[in-house]
């Protein structure tokens, strides 16, 4: 008995033929059509979907006749990541694959990379056409991921070669393309109090009203690839017509001060969090103005101050009220002063990154990181007291370092708003000792 026959028997015992019937839990449907290139269609021709992680294969030989001699198929299979092909066991026959050559656009027409279909639970995914008959089995695999699903009156589609972060993300209403970005995109799910990107989850992304306006929103996260860069997000309000309520900026797009108060991000992806547990999501991010400042990226990224945004008048704006925190107790303040004071002048690994006017022994990023935390929570007065006590009066470069710090702070797109925050409403403030 041949290997192919044995495989079929095993598959039929496990899951049966790939057919369309009532949905079972964690199942979806793939469907498509193709034209066999030979004069005669082999009697054993079948369409198979192979799950790339488990190597399980689900096949069907049930075809329908479509226009212009094409054969159509449809099959219900478990959720997963699949490569789809049409094949025959007869000698001298070729296999047809679902590749970038099928439905190709632009540069895609020059390649024959196989597409991995990401099938979600309850999804009916058309257009999975195994109609590239020039693909050679010996060629290496690929990581082109196809995501497609319906959301209300719209259809979301993303195709992404994650090896090079190439692809596109689009939203359609019927056949009209109403949103497109030529970059890989991943839909965030709002199933819990925090939006998640779970590439291993095969359930439909949860898309809901996150703004309290009664209109569902679709949040898409993009990643360009590259060292330390770049995440960005777009949030579409699924109104008719579609409204863009968030399009984040990355630090490579220009001068942040040209868009003060907007949501900026780079390496650190923002988070959507229901902070007040009211079903209305805020955005939480980090100010990256001090990345690479007086230190290597791996260290300076750890002291980014937090920024929080809320939805107002159709867009996300910086929320100073949500960023404010109570002042630390006197004991906590003094403990932090002592901790950072012990490190000042005792971090030689930082010396080569810092200005020689103040770098003797090295300045720990925790110094300006703590100052930023006080400033961004409404306690600028404590930031200056903290700096004064940690640096002391005898260490060189005190005035120069503080001037450099303030100059860098003024580059932040959030500084025009943050500098208006005060700690006057707090009764208890640590005293400088």
C-alpha cells in the first residue's frame, strides 16, 4: 500500500473528508477555485490543507464546476495555520499551490511564495485558490501570513511576509477599498480589560465600542521591523463612513513638537487599557524623548515616563488628570534619594556615553528617570529637590547637567502639557533634608 493511500486512511479515520457542514467548536471554512492546467483532470485530484505546526492534512475530492472550466471546493477544518494545494498522485502531474502569484499585486507577481492561511474560529474564508502550478516543492517555505475576516458590513484583510515585514492591511466595504496601509498589520482584541495581540489565538478578534460612543472600533497594530523601531497603531471607528480616531506617530516621521500632545511611539507599543473599569479604553504609552540620552538604549529605555490618553471629542488626547499621582511620603522620598546617591559616581559603564563635564564615575539613568517620574505625575518641585539632594554641592557639572536635562525635556511632544501640572493640590510633600 502506498504512502499516500496510508495517509488518506489515517486522515479519514481522524477527521474524515474535508467537507462543509454545521460549525463545530474551533472550526472554520476555506473555499476557493482553480483551473487544472492539463487536458484531463486526474481522477484522484484533491485539494488539501496542511497545518504547518502539526503537519495534519485535511483533503477533499468534492468539486463544483465554476465559470470558464474552473473547479470549486469548500471545506470545514479546525482553526490553524494552513498551506493549501491541489494535487494528484498520478505520474508526471503537477501540484497547484495558493501562493503570492495568485491574485498578485505589483511586486507579488514576481514571486511564488506559499501563503499561510490563518483560519479563525467560525470564519468562512473565500478566495483560497490553489492555482499556482509553477511552484516547485523543492523551494524553501515562506512566512507569508494571510488574515481575513468580516466585521459588521466590512471585511478586514492583511497579508504579511513576516520575514521582511512586507505586506499590506486593508478594509473593504463590499468591493470598495476604504482603508489601506502598505505594511503588516495585526488586529488587537478587546476581550478583557486590556487589548491583546495573541498570534496563537485562533478565535475571532473581539471588536467593540471602546470609546463609549456606541460605535465599534477596530484597532490595528503595525510593526515596521528593524532595531528598536517601530510600532504604530491605527484605530478606525466603524461608523458609516469609517472614521480614523487614532493614527499614532513614530519618532522617525519628523519633529515631535509639530504635533504636541498626539500619541507618539516607537519601540514601545502602546497599550489600550480600561483604567476606570467602565468599558471605555484609555491609551497608555511611554515618552521616549530620553532614549539614547546619556546612555545606551538598553538602559535609557528603562526610565521612560508613562503617558496616558483619553478619548475626547473624536480623538485621543493626553489626560493629565489620569497621569497625576499622590506625592510620595517623606520616608519613601528620602529612601529613593539615598539609593540613587549611592550609585552616582559608581557606574563606570556609563562614562563613555556621557559628557565629560559631569561624567566622573558615571551618572545613573535612574537619576533623571526618577526626576521624569515626578514631573510626569504632577510633582516637578520634587524632581528639582530630588536632583539637588542626590547631586550635592561638591560634585562638578551640577548646573550644566540640569540645563542639558531641561533642554532635552523641551524636545518632548508632551512637555507643553506636562509642564502645566503642579503638586499644589497635595497636602503632603517631602521636605528637602
